[in-house]
C-alpha cells in the first residue's frame, strides 16, 4: 500500500479550506489552506446538494419552508476510491464493469470536501419572496426556516420549487431545490428505506455494502403498489426517513422515483465520512427519533403512520413514539425480514399493553394488503 493509500485508509478526507484557531493547517505537506474570514459565494468548483424538505401552511395563509443543503467541493481521486473499497472489504477488480461504475458513482460524494461559510440567494417559484441563506457550517450544512407569501400555484400542487443562486457574473451558480407542501390536516406516512422499501440486507454487512454501492437498487416486493394505494387518500404525504448519510441522496431519490414510490420529503443522516458510514445503534435511533419528533411538532394536527422493518430497531423506536404520542399515531406497519410473526417475543415486549389493532406485520415476500392503515 502506498503512503497516500495508507493515509486514506486510516483517516477521512480533510477539508482544505477551514479556519482552525485562526491559523492555516497543513495536510500531507501541501501548501497552507485558505482561511475563510466571512460568508462567501461558491467558487466555480464547488457544488450544493439540496434535500427535499417540507413547507407548512401558517395560520395567516403563508408558508413556512424548511431548507436543507450541503455545500461541498467534489473530489475525483481514484486512489482514494480504491482505499474506500478496501475499507469496505470490497475488491473492485472482482466487480463487473457496470458494478464498478456504479460503485464509483455512489461513493463519489464520500470523499468530497465540505465547504464552510457559503451563502445563497433563494428565489421561490410563484412567489415574490427572496431570501439570503445563513452561511454553511464547518460540516458544509446550511439549514434555514423561512416564512414566505404563498405561491400562486394550483391548490393541488404538492411541491414548492425554489432556485438558489450564488456567485457574481461569470461565476454565477444556480441550484434547484424543492419542499413538500404538507397540509395542516391529513395522514403523514413516515417510512424507513433500507429493507422497508428497498432490499438492503442490513443484517449482513457484506451484502448491505454490495447492495448499497455495487448493485442495482431493488424494491421490496409489493411496497410501491402498497404506498400508491395509501397515497390515494387526499392530503396524504410521505416522509422518507433513513440513517443512510446524505451522500446517498442522489441514488436514493432516483430509486424512489424509478421504482414508482410516491415522492416525499427525505430525511437522511448528516453528511459524513466513509469511516462513519455505518452508524451505531444509538446514532441511528437518535436520528430517527429526532426526525419523527420534529415532524410531529411541525404538523400538530396531522395523523401519522409509521412504516419500518424488523431488521433493526424500527419496532422498538415506533412503539416508543406511540407511547409518547398515543393520540397522534394512527398505525404502525413492520415489514418482516427476520421470519417473525406478531407472536414473537420482541413484539410482545415492544407493544405490550397497546391496542393490537394499532400495529401489523407486513410480509416480506409478497405485496401487503392496504388494510388497517389508519383508525
């Protein structure tokens, strides 16, 4: 292993542009890094990834919009990608050309560099509203919440589209984003992704990594049709929740669309390095509970259905939420990937004392029937 590969195998890529105690840092003997003194526009080689968030109607007829972005500089260092493969226990030479290309595409953002102190001007489609974002943080993340005049769109439109602009003159960058318009009342379906709507095999580390980075994403049998049936009720919205990191958003968004699932807001884990690709149980649990609590708080008059799988802790997490908010959770559905029925000890423990009509087990090998989805 070369010195560069050895360095890549033991440490995540470092950001070249950051301010640490007011002094420039050095990386592998390279030139000092540029310090950021104030909010700045994006450079020509920098990009922004906007996650689909939510927009909430306010009592005075406006919209409160959640906007989430990650600002980064792409890196195309194939030696680092090879080190990433070794770290994951995969041999690129043993993958087919198509699988190798897929691996390179899906891992590319894991060695991008987060960019700090970057700002955007944001225009909203159909609305005169215009806003300047707060600067991105050290992790490249920009989060903002803004109230705007409701856009001049059809009442049936589910999405508020916006454009983020940054950079002067010939350096002008334009990025597109959107937020799911969620009515004050209706059913919100919070759905896990891995092994709930997509076959991932999280319980088998090697299979999980191959299914995530080298193979075509495969939809769980019947789940797209099941969700489309649920979506027929007016006012129903979907919120996809996963402990997968933000870097996997582009292929996951393509999967949701191409597999025929209803579109929805996407709530992934913060951008991370490939060394922290697989979260610990507590990290995953904290992320999911945090997102669910935020959605419950943002939409206090909506009913919620929670859909997950038995591969990890979804039953226990959802049962905890239902105990904390018994009046808000209409139903819980768990896709069986562990060969357990509703008489299993874990379910008896998780849902002890709850109405049996509140929760159900969905089969893993065939399309579930869209029943008992809301009381």
